[in-house]
C-alpha cells in the first residue's frame, strides 16, 4: 500500500502546473494609531494566486509591461498588455477568453502605441488611452476601432501642448473622462458623441511658503524676470475610478504630503473628509523621501476604496469615509510583493494587482479577519452600530489594535445608553469627541441621581469658605511682622509688598525655590495628567528634560535679563529681589494650571472655553502682579516699567539666541572631536 | 578555430600526464610540473556514460566514481549511483551549447570563487575551468577513496585543493581544506562555490528542485518563471552579528542546510556538512542564469562589511571593509546522496537526512495530539506614572492566572498540553543578563511559580519556562555593553533595534538590545543553569539562541566567526539539555538533536521563483520530536490553523495572556501579541483540539512520512499508518481523483477509500 502511494507522489510531481505558493504572508500587517505610528495589526488580505501569462495559458506567451486592468460588471478581466500592443481578456476564473491584438480603423490596420489606460462602457465599447498616438481609441470587442477622441480644439489648452491621455473612464451617462499629461485643468470631458465638453474636478494649487514668496517677488520684478520663476500648476490626476453614483475617485502623485486621494462628486467637488492617505511616516533614502506615490485607485460597490502605492509597493484600503482598513503587500521577490505595481482592480471581494515589471497578476482574497472587518464596516457606514457590535467584538479578539472597532462599539453602547462604558471605548479609540458626548451624558446621569447630595455638599463648601475668610480676617489683625512677607499678600498688593520686601529685606529664597519646583510639577501635570478630552499628548512619551527647559531656565533668563536691563535704566532692584518677587508672581499662573488639570477631568469639549478662561485669568493675574512687583522693586513709574518690561523681553530673546549659538557651536566642536576620535580608533585597530 | 583545437589537444596531453596516483597522505604537488604517469587506473568503460573518456577511479557498494582523463570533459568527474545506474556529472556535458549563460566557463568548472582586487576596488570572480585548468593549473591526485583536484590560478597565485571522496554512508563528499588554500600574492579568497553545476537538470527534463526555504519549498524544473529573481538566501539567516540598517522584506530563513534535485526517477540530495553557517543556497530555473535548472551553495570564507564613519555635521561616510585575517574555518564540505526509485522523492530525502542526523535512534513520541500554549508573563515598558515617565513592569499573566488558564483547559478535556511560560524570570523581564533563575516578583511568589509547575506536572502537562540566554537590553553598570556584548568586525558594539513596520528602518526610539559575547555567555549560562536546577523543574524552553547564528569579534585573540558561533550555541544548548528536557523555538538543524519539543515551526516564504511549500522539516522529525507551528491566534489566517496543523502532522499552538490590552505590550518586543486574550480563545482551543485529536485518531498516526502537492491544488499528507490527509487550502472547490473538497477543507483517505 505504502509503495503504491509513494509512486502516486512521484508521478504527480511531474505534472504540477499550479500557479501559486501556499505560504506565510510575505508582508506584515500594520495600521496607524492615533499618534500616526505604525502598530502591528492582523492582515486583511492574503495572496490567493500569482499568475504569469504562461500560468494562465500557453497561448498568451508572456506579458510585456502591462499597464492597466479593467474588470467589467460581468467579471471579465481586461489586461492592457501594453508592450505587446494587445488586450488579453480573461474570465473570472482567470481562464483565457480571448486576445485582441489586431486593431483596424476604417478598415486599415492600426498599431497601438504605448498604451496606458483601459475602460469599458455599458455597451461593451473598449476605451484605450494611447499617449504615443495622442488619442483615446474606442473599439469593439473584435478590435474594430469605432472612433477616437483627440485633442479638443479649445482656447483653454495651449496650442503647443501634446495631447497625451493617460487614463480614461466613462460614467453611467456615457460621458468620457480623460486624464491627460500636462493638462492641469482637470479631466477632459467628452459627450457620448465624442464632443469636447469642458473640464472636470481640477486640483487647486496648494498654497505654500515658497509660492507666497514667489508671488511677492513677481510683483516687484519685470515681466521677463517673472517668466523665469517657476510656474505653479495644480497637479494632474495620475489615475481615477468611478463608483455607481458617478463619484470619481482620483489619485495624484503630489510630491508634498498633501491630500493624495480625492472623492469628487459629479460637480467636481471633493467630498472626502479624511486628509491623510498612504504612508504617514517617511524617511529619506538616497535623498528621496519615501512618501506614498499612488499609481492607481479602485472603488468597490460598498464604497471601500483601495489605492496602489508605487513607492512602498503596498495597497492602502480605506472605508468610504477614508478610515484606513488594511495595508497589504510590500516590496520584494515573494508572492504578495511587487516590483512596479501598475494597476489595481476589484473582482468580487478580491483585489487584483498588475505588476508591469514582474509581468504578472496577483490575486488577493480577504482573510476571515478581513471579511469580518469589511462586513462590520458596511454596518457601520449604514449607521447600524448595534448590529455591528458583535462583529467588532470578534475583531478585537484577533486584534486589539483595531481602533475603529472601539469607536464602533462605543457608538453601539451610546445607543444602548451605557454611557460609562461608551466613554471607556471611545477613550480606547482615542476618539475625544465621542468620549466627550458619552461623558456628558454619563455626567448628567450622575448629577441627576445625586442631585440632593451635590446641593448639600455645595452648601457645606460655601459655609466653610465664608468661615475661613472670616477667620483669616481676624488673624490678620493680630498678625505680627514676619521675617518674610507672605506671598499671599503679594497676590493682592504687589507694589506695596515688593517695596516692603526690599525695605525689610524680607524675601524668602526658600519659598521662591519651592514655588519654582511646584511650577515644574504643574507643567508636568498639565502635560500628562490633564483629562483625556483635553490632552492630545502622548503621555508615555513625555520628555522631562525638554519640559524642564520651558520652566525654570526661562525664569532664570528673565530674571537675569531684567536685572541687566534695569541696572542700565537706574532700577533700584537687586537680583535677589527680582528673583523672589518674580517667583511670587508665578503663583496665580501655577494655581490656574492646577485648576485646569483638575477641571479638565470633569468638563466636556463644549465647555472648553471655561477651562481656557481659568488659564487666562491665571496668566493675566500673574502678568499684572509682575508689572506691579517690578515697578515696586525698581521704584519705576508706570512708563518706565512698561519700557523696562519691553526691553527685558528683547534681552531675553537675545540671551536665548546666544545660548542657541553656543550650544550649536559646542555641538559642532564635539562632533568634530568625536569624528577625529572615531577615525583614529578606526585607523589604530 | 584550428588554433583552438590545437591548444585543446595540447591541453589534453598535459592533463593526461597530469594525473597522479598517490595515497591520501601524499600532499606534495606542483602546479607547474605535470608529468606523473597514471598507473593504477582500471580502464573500465561504462555504457551509461556518454563521454567515453570517463574512467572508473573508485567504487563502493553505493557509488562509483569516474574521472575524465581525456576528451572534452577532461579534469571533471562523474558519479554513478549503483542502485539505478544513474550518472551525475560534475559539470554538464553539453555546457558549451548553453545559450543563456553569460559565462559558460563557470558552468564547466568544479570550483568558482571570488577575490578582492584592491586596485580596481572590485570583487572579481574566477572559475577553475578558464582560469586554471585550461591554462595548465590543474593537478590531479588519486587518493585512497577519492580524488584531489589541485587548482592553481597562475594569474593570482592562488591554489585551491578540492577533494572528492566516496563515503561509507553512501554519499560522496566534495570538500576544500581551507588551511591548504595557498594565497601567495596579495589576493585573498572571499566566497567559494564547490561543484556549482553538479545539481542540475536540463531544460527538457522533468522533476523538481528542493529548496530549504523555511520548512521547505519546491521549484519545479523548467517552471518558466524566468522573469523573476533567482532564489538566493543565507543558511540559518546569515550572521546576525551583521546588523543591517533596514529590513525591507519579510521572509523565512533557511533552517536546514540541505537541498536536492530530482529528475528522471532519481535524485541527488545535498547536505552542507561543514561550514553551513557561512554558506548560502542559490536555486535558479532554466533560462535565468543558464539553460540549466540549478541549485548550489556558496561558502563565505572572508567577510565584507561596511563601516560607517561618523563625520559629525558632514554626515556619515560609509565604505566597505574587507577581512584581511585568514579564515578560521578549517574545512568546507558538502555531502551528496544519490537516491533512486521510490526513495527519489521528498520522503526519501527526508529519510536520508534523518539517517544522517541519527534521529531514527531516538525513542518514539507518544502518538497523541497536544496543544502548545505560550503564556506571556511580564513585559517592561515606559509608562507615565503620575505624569512622570517610568520603566514599569506590566503584568500580562501572573503565575496564578496561568494556573487558572491551565485548569480551565483541563476542564475542557484537553489531555495533552505543553505550556511555555515566556518572561517569567525577573532578570529577563528587566532586560538584564540572565545569569540567575529568579521568578519575577510582580507575577507572584516563587511558591506560586512552583505550584504552577506542580499543577502542570500533576495534570500530565509539560511545563517549560522560557529564556533567551543570549540577549540583554539593560546594563547593570554604565558602559557594560562595551565589555559584555558582541562586536562586529569593525569592533563596534552590535546594537539591535526593532525595525519599523511601515518604513523598514530601525526604530531608535524603542529599547535596543545587545547580544552577549561568547566569553560572557559561557559563564552566565552555567550560572543560570546552576540556579535553575535548584528550582527542580523538568522542562526548560529556549528561544533566540535556538535559531540565530552570530559572529563575535569582542575578544581580539579569539575571534568567533559565524561557523564557530553556531557551534558554540549548539554546545550551550547541549549543556542545557543535560539538565532539563528542552522545548526549542524553531531550532536550526544544528541544534535540533537537543530538542524534546519544538515550537513555532516556520512556513515557507513564497519566493516568486518557487512553486509551493512542503513540510520537509516536519518529515524529518515527525514521530520523534513533538512540534507545533506558529501561534494560530497570531497567524495571518487563524481560520486555516487546523488545516495547516493537520497537513504537517503538527500540534496546535496558541499564545495567551490574561491581560491582553494593547496598553500592556505596546512598544515592547511583544507588541505583536495583538489577539491573545485567554478568555476569548479557550472555547476555540477546545473545539480545535477536539478536531485534530479525532482526525489524528482516524488517520491512525501523527507521524508524517510523505507529502504531495497535486496539480489540482490539493495537498496530500501521508502518515505512517497508511492514512492520507487530502487538504484543500484554496478558496475554491476542487475535484481530484474522485474526491471533491470544498474550500479550506480536508478529508481522510485510507486504503484508497475516503473515510466519512
């Protein structure tokens, strides 16, 4: 028996023509978290098969730089085999249907140029963008060219412009959209009859610093000079796709990190709220940044769209609102990775990617995880949060980094009026608005339940406060002269206190140091302990050193500058007085910081203005105090105080500049020495 | 043309007279003088051999070794497999007709190597045909059981001796005594390839090339994938002491230093028996680099690294550094076995390898499906405590919680289970050098830990606390890394960072780690073992050390090159194996004999030029060592977990933790534990365990002996009992041989009949 089986094995191995490798994924799944950092995630698509032309049928031979793909509503796959100047048609099982290689126009043989785009309209007419022949061919299934679209005769296009159509598509009404190289006005529109009908969905020129500067120069330059300055054009479309409702999805290979994907409504307006697409982090390699460079885009029936990034060789898939779903693929010589991916299409729930360098097509199918997410997203976009909840919980079983799941569950919980849990889930998703809404409802619930207790507590607090003030007034009357002047006195009588302090030499260095230390603590707390809704800092990434630099050193520089300025301006204050008086002035600001941190835990986003006021009151109070204290210490009139403060600020800036200069000089000196040391060490060993 | 013929004839004469007959110990030879007579050569001719100049030199019961003493193929040899009469030529006979190759001379060579030309700053490759044999550089000696080809390359004054021997185990060896390589000029040998076109098949032949990618992969002969890059990977993943600044692709490394080629019902199976850690395997289909389907390996004798000199604000300048010291490796050797008939397939190769590794002598594993569970103890990460960032030990699963997981699984009738407890040791959790076995207090007391071990033992479960003795990330005193970590050839401390998933470069914001230098490692691992023994636990799991190979130049007098690093790690694992029963994390084959259990077996990488993956690794160890693949809940396709386990004869594997929120493992080396919540997975484990247990019972055995990937896309796994598992991993329904399988399903066939 065993022998027999083994011989089966031996024989069969000779006849294998299977076109794929079953293997582990050649790419790792990841997604971007709130901080725009890549975190591991389950992959949404795996490779179902990789097919060269030979794998499909020996009749085809090899593909040669295939540039575009189209999948018809009947799931026929049209491959624009550009290098071989033909169209290869496959059925949905990737079996060869036919090859269209002979094209005739008016009964004369036509050879296609280096074609780049293919599309089919509802009547089965094939549109081929052919930049080298400067036209779009419209042909039937047998290669008989019915007509062609050429450069329209319009003033809006420069005369010398060569018409090079890159991609073409047709909407439900039969209007043809042509994206052509060098045409910045948007896609060219043609009526079903082939008449030019204007432009569609122009990108706008992005405003940048350089652009504004150039505009300024242009104003003062002569016309000849102005002509030599770089002209600013909106970026042209690289590729596009159209959905059932005639919304056009476009990709643009902008060099900057601006909006790379747009969803244009039939009026040509972008309707996509999300701003960032593709890789959210980039690194220079050989002087070039690794920003995403989208080559193609495809939208599925459910509104989910996938864009093909030629830089990272990955597919970025988004839901209809532009939330990232999955990142698929990569760079390399394994199945599921690409060299130069040129086009992407959807076949049912599968994605097909054409690689013009590997000359193959890769079919991706969703994993069970992927299917789960896509189904849940459908519910979610339809607003059926409740139905989606169990699916999202299953998603979290596989992947706790899947943020959309938390948001969605949060929304479901909101619908169920489980506000506390909803707030928790929104927090996990870093969804501050959602959390704010949930928390507000939760807070109302608590307030309503405990209304009586809260009233009682408020009354007690007020009584306590009044009692304290009364007691204080009494004690103030009997108070003796202290060896230091109470900072509390400074709060309300800064000028007087400052004069007293100077006169009696009654400032306390110890207290000033304590205040500075508390200031630093307040700064740390404000960074890290502010309530989630008002805190967009990555708390775990706190850099204490940097934070410290924004507190005490600033104070020191301020004190020194003021002392310097005032010495020149006949000020009477000593450094010690300025130091102590200055530190006392920080008290309102520090207190407001603490209050801000505390209240931020109870306020919701719509009440942000109250929180801001707390801070502003602190700042204004501190500023007024500082003004008073300085005029007190230096015996200044109002005018000279203003002058001294102004000069102090300038002096501080100069000092800061000097410090930066020294630091960078030291850095250079250090790196110079270290590079010599490095080289020496290297030479010696 | 005439001139060439003349010179050929001339050469021919020289070669004939060049053949020496000497004993094994004769070492004297001369590159210039080639005038010794052949005396001892029997003039047998063989019908099978096409080139009639081949003369029988040696034979044993398995193989016959012939050498061409005249004719076109002069100076080459051929091996006949006695069993089926198939003949394997050291160089293809019709190499001259090749239309694809750029360098036909290389195809006709027994040896090719590269040397560094300092003048032109280039690596130059030379071959033994054009650069030695054709210009009178070959000197041939007959040894007691083989031949020695002494190739002198006059232009660069380098002499390389290649020895071909018949072995008693049925194989032939091709080896180079590295110490006998003579470099009499400034030129030094860097990479050397032995018998580059020995394992070849022609463009009209049918069969396959077996490539050791991951657990194994197959490239069908003449598969037409000529537009793709050839397969070329370092054995054991190469020297991890060479840190690259980018990691752009995700693929499996080579765990097994083997490869094979099957054609016409006979096959050749190669094991790299010496110097594997410094070699790489290349497989190319016909039409890519030559007209031949070819598989071979190349040894790296000297290293080329890049040194990047930091020049401060001018940025870094990097340049190549070429090793100048002589290689420390003594011999490089390949062994080739010739298989025929029913043994010529993959299972025959696996059986041969098993025989070579002495795996057959191990006692059989219990024939019982089991579940491998990973439990994560504690990880350390920077966390904000009251606003201040602090390194905090996060608890994922305490000892008690682990015990609760076990008891729950026990309740679910899981009879056989192996628990691997990851990050339980306090020094390992903190990232310190692991030189003591001390339980992490955050996870519970030592008593609780021992209670967990005892509970596992009583339940009949294996318990394997895991450590990686080779790494540390936290220094106990400043600059400790300069004294305790491995250094690269440029004497820089090797500092490893995790790579970013999106842009592939090193993530220097995250915690880095160092690899312990060998000098320290030998001490610390002994210390650890001593204190671990006191815990009195039977099992121990090792990771990291099991499948990494590193060089180390920290000790200038005793530099450790990769081959030696590999041996030293094996030695340390061997020491551990004497004291505990070991569970190894996907070990490379040099460490495999110390494993009792193996976890995290890889898959294959799906390289473009290859056709499908095969469970060769599993076929070698099946029945003798219990194994499992990667954790199902962290794999790409959790729904295929059962199918993938069954078709490879594996057990199930899950990674679990009690506190599985993203906040615990974020930014740590365990950040890929994204779906490990024990509560959510227990019922899945119960179901899947039941399924594989029943299936293996029906199959009658869990011992995988054969594997077939059918044309239809169905895979068939053959088990020792005669049971077959027909599996369809695709998304389509497939019908084959009367069996219809729905997508992602399988069926059992026994004695030609489908059960169920």
